[in-house]
C-alpha cells in the first residue's frame, strides 16, 4: 500500500477512526434490511439476495475490530462494500447492496439509529435522576433551610421544596427527550442521494425492519435536514446547564454543612488530610460547559452549510453529538447518584434563619392579613429590620415603627407580625399548592411521579418496538438467506 496522501492522513484517516466504531455495525444492520427489501421486491434475484444476506450475517457475527485506515477505501461506507464482497466471495463490482441507496440516505439513517439508541440511554438516566430527586424531596419535605435569591438570604423553604423544583425541571426535560426520540425515529432510507429512485423500492418495509415509526415525508429533507441534530445538541446543553445550577447550589449546602458530603463522590487532598473534596460538583459544571460547546459547534456547522446534503450539517457534527450524548448520560448518572446519598447534616437553626432576615416577608404578609396595605406593611418591617434583628422586636417597637404609616394597628396584628418573624417553621404549614408546605411538596412529588411514569411508559414502548423489529429482521433475513 502506498503512503497516505495529505488529505487521507489528515482528514479521511482521523474521520474514519472517529466514526467506524459507531457506523460500521449500524451500516451492516441497515444493509440487512435493505437487501431483504430488494429481494422481496424482486429487484435482485433471490439467490443473490440470499448470498448477500449470508455475507452480512457473517460480518455482523464477526465481532472483530474494524481494520485501520490504509487508503484502500475512502470511508466506512466503502469499507462495508469491501468487507461484504470478501464475505460473499464476490468482486465489489458484483455487489447489489448499493442498489437504490446512496451514502447520503444510508448515513442519515444510521445517524438516526445511533442517536436514537444513545438518547434512550440518556432518557433512562434522566428518569432515574428524577426518581432520586423526588425520593429525597419527599423524605426531607419538612427540613427547613434558607432560600436564596441573588446570592442573599431571601425566605425560608425546605430541602424538599428545592429538590422537587429540580425534579420538575427534569420532568420537562424527560418529556423533551422522549419527543426528540420520536422526531429522530423516522426513516430517511429510500431517499437515495435526495431525489429517490425510479426503482420499485419499499422504503416503509426497510423502516419497519429497523424499528422506525415511519418515513421522513420529503426525500430532500431526509438527507439535507439537520433540525433533529440541532435539537439533540441543544437539549443536552439545556438539561446539563440546569443540572449545573443545582450543582452550584449543592456546593453551598455542603460548604455550610446543611447536608452531609456523600463519601462516594469525593476526592482526598494531596496535602491536607482533613479534606474530602466534592469535586464531582465542579466536574458537573465543567461538563455542562462542554455540552454547550458541542451544541454551539453543531449550530455553527449547520448554519454554515448549504440547504442540501452537506458534511457540515450531517457527518461533521456526529462526533460532537456522540460525545454530547455520552456526557449527558454520565452527567445524570452522577447527579442521580449524588442525590440518592444526600442527607441533612446541620441545617440552619431557627435562630440563624431569623437572623438572616429570611422571615421578614412573612412578617409583612402577617400585617396584610389584618387589612394593612402591603407597601405600608413592607415599610413597617423595613423600619424594624433597620432597628434590630427580628428576635429583638417587641410590641412597642412594632407600634413605633408603624407610626405615621399605619393607623390603629391592633394587638392581634402586632402579635401575628412578631410570631411570623421568629418562626420560620410556619412555612411547613403553608397551604399554597406549589409552595414549600410539607403537604404541598409531597403532593408535588406525587404529581411529578405521574409525569415520570408516563415518560417511562413511552420509553418502554419504544424499546419494545425496537426489540420486536430486531427479532423480525433476524427472522426474515435468515429466511431469505435460506438458513
């Protein structure tokens, strides 16, 4: 074999090495369905179809790693032709596997098959992470902490309320992943280069055998379209960005010792023996950044491409998407595992929450229940805060603060204001259905479990359809092959 050319060495070879492990098995599988269809349609003689299917079965059973790139073929598509010809004992010129099929629609088809399978794995992790978040939310729905806005103490809430909120984000993401899988799971095979063929092929039969739910409507879109690829990259970036925000909040909870540091998710210090560093949370933030970069790469390539079959918008984005999907699956495995081990350690005390000022909104609300306009109540509490911490407020101090703002402040109103200011656990009884009340959070958990269960049913149904399609393809391929 002659020395590789510059183009081969610096583009074809590295692209082949990146792609072959993913593409080759999927191309073999897609070719089995294609040859079955060609034979059933009478487009190739039965014996030739049988011979090709026996060769494809041998390639599928081989299990050997793909050969290194040596310049004797251009890419994985032509590797398949080379190895199939060898398996069939035919010269490549006598192969029919490429009849009524282009590299364009084959690539588009196997890309969808690969992304479909990868996203099913990501979705499983999202569902498991959502379950972990809901379990912890239910368990700690009555553990009061200080909620923050803009990095400052804001109002009392609970661990359960915060994590049920993240679980709701996960529920939306789970639905979105299931929708993307549905969008992916239509077949472009049969579109050929982009304009189809005059041959009497049956694309729906190929789609059925490969577990697709139907066909892409338009053959041009089938090979030129990239919206489904963009959705994969951007959904991963969105979901990981949200998870990274939770990771940042969990870092604070660990630093303040509100929750215990899960030992399985730490590393030791090289010099300080007392330290166990929860660096996994830092890694999660970095992983979200990498996912955003992958999404940006996909968008940039798609936007730079012509509205036609173009490597910018199809082949060149695949590695970015495969990396993104792998990262997303690992990300959610880490988040779910971390949450499953989360336990309260030293949540903020009543005194700490009160001293932070987090109860003052509840104090102002207490006045409004007695007919005081909210802005006046807000001003009264503002004066009290400037005069001292809520634990120091007295009835006389409240009346002094109200002077000139509120006329005729009743004893009950004063008592309610003071009680609200010094008892953050009152939030546990809050009845608002979406709020931090313990009963409300547990009801939220139940509602969200229903959402996750619905997506889990969709996932199971998709996996079942794919398994049945695999079995059907194995059966018919063996029958046509005469085995």
